[in-house]
């Protein structure tokens, strides 16, 4: 029985190798977040008991490798031992789903009639979406949520130098890597204008445009998810919405705040969303998160403002009804969000492994 690292499995899936990912966690854990395309068998308790019949009903193609998965990589080793005894070519995923939270893939967003390239960098398990925008030899990065080396390597592959790094807001569900990326790339760090963080940055104000010979982004202040939340409009065509607006949902207004402030944020969110809807209907929306595991399909997660307007029913409510609906639909809060916010406000990464804080599905959206 062997183990396999997250990076190797990620590469296999990105290369579309014929591999079976077998998830043996309890059904509730699998339903919350999983590896795209994986097969689920609720064998967790049986495997912990070392029940030899736990996986007996499963049949396997001898030529197809199997990767067993659990929460932290322990029960999956038991599963792998059972399968190895049957002659199956099997590997246990090191660190389990907790480690998988750092796995990623990419998709290119087509920009018609432009020399600009947009690469959507997706944390497949966590649902975090960041963006690398490049033209000529220059690149911007928005909402970096992975190790800076990922973005530096992608930029090198494209022949780009990262000159500017942006965050759309102070994140609560993942640790921002933007400060570290800007430092390693020798880039300028841009954040929405606010007084929450304790480290140096260049402020982006509402309506302000950063233009270089190759690229141009305009900041649109859209308070609601947080007070400083800001969207970035690229070349008047692509709208990077952070956690303000998603494909079929909107950002929650209640994290790291009081009930009274959550109501005030919900009211601000109503106005911010209608501010965005005043842009041309064909504007492409590129959100900062998605609620489902991101497949290795190369298809960008995107929509248009026209589709958003048609699909998100609460956008058509009155302000009072919108606020009531938002506050009555709040999902469970993300794990460790207070600790994550504090670290992001100080621009720090934790001494413990980041997966200890970040593991789990995304919970920033309200449908």
C-alpha cells in the first residue's frame, strides 16, 4: 500500500488520467465537499472497526489506479490496505480532504477582441477563485488564496511579471496570500480603502482606475459582504466581484460583526448589487468563490449580469424585503472565521499549517 500527495493527484486529474478517487467518509462530510468525480462509499465506521467486509461489494478494474480519501488520511490508509490485499493498485491520499483544500486547477476566460488574457485559478475543494490578468509582459493578480509560488510559476509560464496584487475585501473564509505574493513578486499591493489592516498598502477608492500601458482596472466600492468590499472592472467588460455577487447568489453580510451591523450591511448590499446591475447587461461576472467543488474541466466559472438578473430572484425584491430575506437565510458560519479575519487584518499566516484553519466548504453565499 502506498500514499499519494495532493500535488500528484491534482496533476493526475488535471491531465485527465484514468484514476478512481474513492471517498470513504461519512455521507454528511461527502455532501459538504468532495473531490470532483469521486465515488463515495460510506464505509468510515466499518473501516475504523477493521471490518473486512467494508469494501467487499466494490469491484475494480485492475488497470485503473484507485486513490482512497478520508478526512485527514488515516481511515483512507485502512481502506487502501483492504484493497491492496485484493491486488488493487491503490494509494491513500496524504492528509486527506484537509490537505486537499489546497489543491487547485485553472481555466482561461476568453476575452473577445482583446490582447488581455485572464486565468481563473480555482481552489477546487475550497471553492476560492482568484484571477491572473495579463497582457504583453505584465500581470495583475486578484484575491490570491494559494501559495505565492503558484502565481509566480503561472506568470513565468506566460512570460509575465506580476506588477500589482489586489484583494476585493478582508476575507473571512480563507487566508489571503496577497501581501506575501506582492512582496515576493516586487509588486504593489492594492486593497480597498479602509482602516482595518495594520500593514502598508495602496488604497483603491470608488471609481478610481489603475491604468498601465497594458492593463486597466477600475474599483467599484460595493459594501455589504464587508464594509470595504470592492469589485474590479477590467477593460469595462469583465467584473471581478469578490464575495459581493456570485453566479446564482449574493454575499452574506453577517461575518465578524454584530446583528445590528449585519442589518446595516444587508441594506448596503442591496444598493451595491443594484449599482452593479446598472452596468451593461453583457458585462461578464467573475466571482471570488463558488459553492461546489471545482472540476478539472478547464471551463471558467462565469456568468453575465443579464443572467444574474434573471436567476437571482431576491434582486427584484424591495429593499425591506431583500434585507429580511437575506438575514433569514444565513448559512452556518465558516469554521475559524474570526481567527482568519484577525490574521488577514495583520497580513500574517499562522504558525500552524494553513489547512488547520481553512479546511471545509465555502459558506460565503446566500441564495
